[in-house]
């Protein structure tokens, strides 16, 4: 049996980093972890190939080779998914689909032969057994949660690691919180489930043995969901592994703002090699936080929390939202002021959207406020429901936020604010930085000569050399990120 695994293309979005990747000669941010894990679950005797459409084109020859095709995707990849399915149907190849997009919106894909939904550790073996017996059904789903200690190591040999800027790993699934707009608890549950330390070490070994050196992203939606296990087992094991291997990786992940309350945990994360954490801040407006059940962000000084994390040695990347029912017309200025003051350089500000099957979606459906299906991209200058605020006021206010935040003046000012407060760890992976020398050279031309930001670029680099020379690589990296963000947004906000 010949199995072709296809990962559809991402549009040019905030997190695609498409314009930044050109500086380091990479084609995509990271390989498709879900499909590589599924590949490891398929029968060993099967021939397997993977086409990541973010790295290479899908050719007719790929389809004619395959006996069966596996597709996985997130909501934002929906348009590419439709094209993939149409081509597979035209080629007469059997399609198996799973992952977040299909699990939450499977009714939209009736033409798919087999929908293997929920968590593959449970539903894929059932499908494979029926498939082997010639009685495979159309839909496989479950309301049970998988035991992650049975999850195999991803099949890294199916990808060319040189095409990617980073590698993804997963330690846990699930989040103890239940934000109204979020689909994580729908997909992964509220009880954090984790791998054990031996698994994590084996997965680090597998990435190391494959030859990768650089940034590793733990894709957990809330890495600190089980703080006790992190502190007592996982992080100490990573510290020991990193010291033994002489720090070949740097790590980033996602966590809730309450990370700032645990200094011992932050210290341990930094010792283990973590240097970036994405935090869902959403909004400084208390009533909007209450509206979306983001209670763990309420009744705290969010600005002080961000600064505490950054002073511990972790750069905070932040998620922000406008368009809550309780948002006042002043929310746009409030968001700009908070983001600038906090020094959150990578600030993903999106318009609230209602993802299928979330609590928000169901509430708006009852209120008859849903307008259309969503693209899954909350930075595409539209929403899929009738907001309480005037629609044009919301979208124009949102455009003003982005135009301000990512204008060279405000963006570079924010980098300086961050670099002044950031306390980098003493152990840095110096040899990793050499991979980015070409990025610096390209940036001096693209940003320092051609770009409209050239004055701000050279001013920042000079200030960094004189004031915080150790942070020069961060200054260059963040400058390149800014170039990408402006490219993504400029056609909408100019």
C-alpha cells in the first residue's frame, strides 16, 4: 500500500513568516507534526511519502503514485484543502482526512471518503482495522481522550529538515481554562494530558539524530497546564539533556499569563533553554475578559505580568483581540497603548471570530448573529458575526491599530522597550547564531538600504551595539519579523 500524506498550503498570514523566511533561506516555519505522527502510526509495511505544499508543489505524479491519501489541516488552510480534495477526487484516489479543520467542520467535507476525526491515537487504529478488512466506514470519531504516553515519535525521515526554520514537538494536550472563543478544549479537553520525561528525551534525541540544530517549538496550547510535573520531572530532564548535548536547541512555547506568578518555573524554563513564550493576553479591558471567560487574566496587572516574564529571560509574544461585545470605542487606543508600553514586539492583534462548535459560536447562533463561515484567520480584516460595535467602526479601528503598531516608528520603539527590559539567560547557543549571519547581511540591504524603515533599523542596531551588545541577534531577528508583518498588513491598511 502506497500512502501519500498531504499538508495543504497556508495563506500569507501573521504566523506564516513567509517574508522573514527568505532571509534565512528556509521555505516554511515548521514541518507538519500531526501528519508525521500519523505516518508513524500507519502500518510499517506501507510505503509513505509526504508532500508539504508550503515547501513543494503537489504534482499529478504524486497522486498517480498513491493508493490512499491522508490530509490534515487547520481552519486557515481551508481554501487549499478544497483544491487538494478536488484534485484527489479527479485522480480517483481514496481520501482520508483528519485534524482540527475536519474535526470541527466535518459536515462541509462530505466528498471525503473517510473522516478520521478527534485524536488519531484512538480513531486511526479503528479505521485501519476496518480498512484492512475491506469495511472502512465514512466517519470515525470519539469523545474519549488519548493517552499521550502511547503516541509514537514523528517520522522525521519523510521531510527534508533543511527546508524548515524550526521543529515542532508536543509535550501535552488540553488546557484547564475554558475561554469562550477558543476551540482548544473542544479539540483537546480541559484536563492536561502529558507525555513522560522518557518520551520527551527520546523525541529530543530523534530530532538531534536527524541533524537539526536551532529552534524547537513545543506546540502545547498551555505548556504549564501541569506545573507540578513540569517542575519535578520534565524540565529537569530537559536541562540535563541540554547540558549533556551542549545546548543544540532553543525552545519556545505557549502558556497562560499565570506563568508570571511562578518565578521558580520561569527560572527552570530558562535553564532548560526556553527563550520565547506566546501568551494570550487578549485585552486590557476587564469587562471583555469577563465576557469571554478569560478569568485568569482578570484582576491582575497585565503589564507587570508581562514585564516579569521578560525580565526572567523569556520574550513574550502576545495575542490580542478586538471586537468583544463589551469593547468600548476607545479599545483601539487602549490596545495600542498597552502593547507599546509592554514591549510585546510580536503582537498578534486579531478581530474576534466565532470558530465552529465553540461556545462563542453556539451563543451567537442562538442570538442569530452569525453571518458566514470563517476563514480561520483572525487577521483577515473581517469577522463572521454581527458585532455590538458598528461594523465599519470595528474594522477601521482594527486597521488603525495595525497601521500604528507595525509602522517603523512604533515597531522599532517597541523593540527598544523590550530590549531594555529583557534579561537574557547566561547560557546562549552561540553556534546557532552563525546560521543567521546571512540573514543579517540580507537585512542590511533589504531593511537598511531599500526599506522605508532604514533610519529606524540603523538607529536600533547602533543603540543595541552600544547599550546591549549581547542582544544584537534579537535586534536583527525582530527587525526582520517587522518586515514580514508590514508585508502581510500593508495592502490592507495603507
